[in-house]
């Protein structure tokens, strides 16, 4: 049996929306007819890369298409935080759509990170030359070296005596 943490790793799931935090829902600043609703989020792995992806993918995304809404992230602990949907309708029936949009955003961030981390596909056998031919060339070079070492080499003439010439008048020593 696979536990949920391991299953999340397999599925590439880094973050999970834990639900609405109704006690934090407040009227939006400068828009009294709209509200800011907050959702709890838990991370299996939260880092700067995840936060950067969240902010980039949340930019321009509207949790409530009928209002000037937007998402914000508040990561107050290493494993948990809050996502706020600002300036959404005060109508509670809209909040389910907003929550679904927040879940969708988290899934999008997780998919993007998983695609960045997936290993590159190996080259096909026919697609790229080089790997096999390089090994063959290296083997041939090695074999040539071994054969050269085993060959009989021509010998240099031996010198039995080397004449040393000392100029006349020199004693070869100090004073």
C-alpha cells in the first residue's frame, strides 16, 4: 500500500489546498461590497522555485471573473500557509468556484515544477550519432596503442664512450 505522501511524490503534488478559512474572510479594503477569502495550504516541499511559479502563474488570473479579483500567497511556515482570493463576490455560492480556481492554480504550479524536474528523454538509437561511434573510435585508439607497445622498436646505436674535452691549461679544480 502506498501512503498519501509517497503517492503525492509519484503524482508530482507539492501543495494541497486544505480548505476555506471562514474566520479570516473579511470585507476587501476600498471595496466594501467585495470580500477577501482565505484558504489554507500545506506543502510537501515549499521553496523559492515553487513560490516564484505560484506568483508568475497567479498574475492575471482572476478567482472571480465578475470582479477585479486576484490571488495572493502568504507562506508563514515551512509546511503551511494561506492563499487569499482578494476582491471576490460576497455571495457564498461564488466561493466554491473560487476554491476550485485556487485548487486549479496549485495543480498548475505542481505540474510546471514536475515538468522542470523530469529527466530529459534519452536519445534514440538512430536519432543521434556520436555515443556508439565515439566508443568505437576510443576502442580503436586504445587497441592501436596496445599494439604499438607490443611491436619491436628499432634500437638506437649504443655509445660506449663519450669524449670529454678539457681545454689546455685547465686543472679542473679550484685554486
